[in-house]
């Protein structure tokens, strides 16, 4: 997949920063829940139809996203545990799923599972790269939580999950 047009440089920069932060932290221990940090992955969600073109470069076929044809409000960047990306995409397309921010004293950060680790780790990455916003969760109708963060750019104002407007508490 090749991204052509608006945000191409930003997406590359976001990707490089996540890789650098993974190299720095994965394998170290989360001081809040004493679990090892996991690799995070950035990914991008586009609301509506995606204009694509099939091209061949050096004999290799590629799908090119023509981003200049997409309304900027319909593109949002996210980051979460690399193995959860498909789950996150499925969750935001599930009726009844909503997003919430975690308050700084949330007990989720202390959970001794990957949800707690990723919640804290997204906040940690935000400290090192100011274009990331960590400490969010999607809550599925069955109360399953997926911890994630969002990018400042692209921020996808038409994509509800890009900037949660409520705080999560365990009784939600």
C-alpha cells in the first residue's frame, strides 16, 4: 500500500517515531503494573470511500491511496498494540462501541494484563513524541476495553474515536 498526497510525510514521521519508541521501550517493564511493554503500531482509518489506483513499480504491483481526494476530516491516525489493530478496526465498526479517555488515576493503568500495559505505554509515548495522544480506550458493548492512542495529525474530526469526549470509569 502506498499513500500519495496529503499527510504522506506526516504518516512516515509518525511511523518512524513509533518504531523508534518501540526500539527504546519494548522489553522494558511498565513501572505501574510490572508487565513488559509490547510493540505498538500506528494505523490510519478513512471514513467513506477510499480513492485508490493500481500501479506497478519495478515489476511490483501496489495499491496507491490518492489522499488528496479525501476530506481531511475523514482521516484519523491511531496507535495500539500491534496484534490488536484488527480488533480495534472491528470494534469501531461495532454498534454500541464508544470511546473514552482515561483519567490519570485510572485503575486501568494498574491492570496486570496487556490492556493496562498498553494504556500506560500510549501515555509514555506521548511524552516522547508530542503528536501522539495516549490514554484512550474503546469500550465494546460486552465491556471489553481496547487501549489506544490517536495522532494529532491527521486527526479526523469526523471520526468519533479520534478524540474521546468522555472519561472512562469502571462503573461506565
